[in-house]
């Protein structure tokens, strides 16, 4: 099954957008990207698909308002920055969806939320209710309360856990690369894109994993972790490049490459 066939085949999709995708060249939230992306999500919803977004970017949005905090390393400043930035991030998202008559909802989670059966039930019910009402839930880690001990740590894993929780049928991770390569394409120009990964365990042994970028906390390793989390639940994952504002439509049209991590059943 290729990417357009896979997308055509499913209804419930979780889409994760990485910090590198959300940031423009000046270091602010890339509003032009959000507007295009929201238009594509609106198109998907018109076609009867259900979308949950996992969005990074609170820190970037915070710095676009409080740039003078850029050098503050103190944990409380970082958490305060995310508190400021989360509001700005959600403002950007709700503005992007407004022309399509679509409301957005903010859900902030920590690792503890996934370990507590009552909370997971509540989260599931909230997600189902929002989706039933045509609202687009936008999930992020609750960075203002999450210290290392209760952190999920990266939004790839958060997206994967959310996909499992909501019983999604597909997880799409948008990053700043076209997919999984046999080695880091930024270091090795001859790196080969892998279009399909049937077995994550064996691919880990075959590829070389490089470092990450300045804002990206995950790197490619957490994308493999995310795939490993969802595929046993029958949820396939696509890793693709979110740099183009029409990335979602291009994936759907088959004009953009990506890596499919095949579901186990
Ligand atoms: P995001 O912020 O979008 O989540 P990250 O920067 O955390 O993305 O991770 C993606 C980066 O991982 C790519 O830009 C790439 O440079 C790096 N990388 C390292 N090894 C690989 C590999 N084998 N295949 C693809 N990307 C890789």
C-alpha cells in the first residue's frame, strides 16, 4: 500500500508537527505554514476524516514574544517561557483554523496522565467529544508543570501515545526531512530514503542515527520509538517532511515522499 492509498483507507489520523516545521526563518511561529496546513486539515475533515494535531512550538512562540529570555537557562524561566508561548501557539492555531469555521481545543498532557486509568479514560472521552463536535484537538506536553521525572520528553512519543489512546488508524509525523534514511541526510548527501519499514527492530541495526537540531529535542531515534509504540496496535506511521505548507495535501496526492512504518496487523 502506498501513501495515498494508506491515507484513503483510514479515517482517524494523528498528525504531529515538529518544532523545526513550526519555526520560520526569523525564529517566530510560521503563521503562513499554519494557515496552509489548517486549510489542508479542513479539506481532510470535509472528506470525513478526523484529525488530532500534536503541536510543538511553545518555546519558539514564547521566544518570539520574550526574546530577551533566550539566554535564561533556569528551569523556572524555561517553564515560564513555555507558559507564555503556549498561549501564543494556540492563538496562532485558532487563527489559522478560523477562516474554515473550525474551532480548536488545547490539551496539555504529562506522562502521569497516561499512567492513570481514570485520566486516560477522561482524555479519551474528551478527545471523542471534541472530534464528534467537529473541533480539532491540539495536544502538547504540559511543559510548564513537567519536570524530567514526569516528562514524556518529546512530542513524537506524545503523538504515538495519543494515537494509541484515541485508537487512531494512522500517525503522521512531520519533520524537516523526507523520511527515514539509512544515515543522517544532513551529514551524508548520499543517504538513501527508505520508503517502507516493515520491521523497526531490524532497521535500527541497519541505519545510522545522527544528532538533532537546536530546537528539535527528539531526533530520529524518538521517531523510531514512536513507530515502535503504535505498530503493535495496528496503527501505521508515516514520517515525512513538513517544510512545504501543502505537505499534507502533497502526501495525499502522492507528490511527496515519506517513509511508511507498517502496522503489525
Ligand atoms: P523535529 O523537530 O521535526 O521533531 P528532529 O530535528 O528532532 O525533528 O529530528 C529530525 C532530524 O534527525 C533530521 O533533520 C536529521 O538531520 C536527523 N537524522 C539523524 N539520523 C537520521 C536518519 N537516519 N534518517 C533521517 N534523519 C536523521
